[in-house]
C-alpha cells in the first residue's frame, strides 16, 4: 500500500467516526454526553492531516496521528467513567451530594444537571460502548497515519 492510500484510509476513518456519531445523534436520536462531544474534536483536528495528501511534509501526518490518538485517550477516560473505574466530570456524572442543601438549592442542582450523563452506557455492541469502540478505531487510525510515514508516494 502506498503512503497516500494509507493517509486516505486514515482520513476516511476519522470522517467516518464523525459522520457515525452525528448519525447516531441526529438520525438515531441518541444525544451525546459532554465526553462524547470531547471525543469528536480531535478527529476534526485529524482531518487537518488532509494536508499530507497535498504537501509531502510529515507534519500533517503527525497532526492526523495526534488528533486520532487524542480522541482515543479521551475514549479511554470515558470508558473508565462508564465502567465506574474512576469518577467523571461532575458536570455529567452521577454523584452530586445533596446533603446539607436547602430544598431550593437541591432542586436547582437537580434541574441544572445535564440530561445525558457520561457515566451511563446508552448503546453497546459486543460488550463495548461507543466510547470503547472509539478507542479501538482512533488508535487504529493513528497507527495508519504513523505507518504512512514509513512509505513512499
């Protein structure tokens, strides 16, 4: 396989993940949590790697690899939050302590809580959540970017 083919495959991977996430959201009605959104942004950065197709500089491929790997890292964090291995951001995870609050303060905290929580798995396939699948795909995409640096043309 040639360099440009691997880079096109990597670009298609990031674009596919973004389109898939948007399809789950807008067609499937599966609203994303905050960590789901965070995982999308690095794939947009990875798409900057398209410059590697036009310019022979390895910098663009490294940007693509870094973006995909960053999304994978956020996916690992999100998976850990979903599985209860560690606490997630208080803005989108369970656990708010209502002790010591007045009823008005407790109601305000409850109403301010996000509708979609980061510590719940709304969809899974083969025992892996969307965040976990993002980890697998993102690191594979990063590997494609890095492998493209070893090839010519």
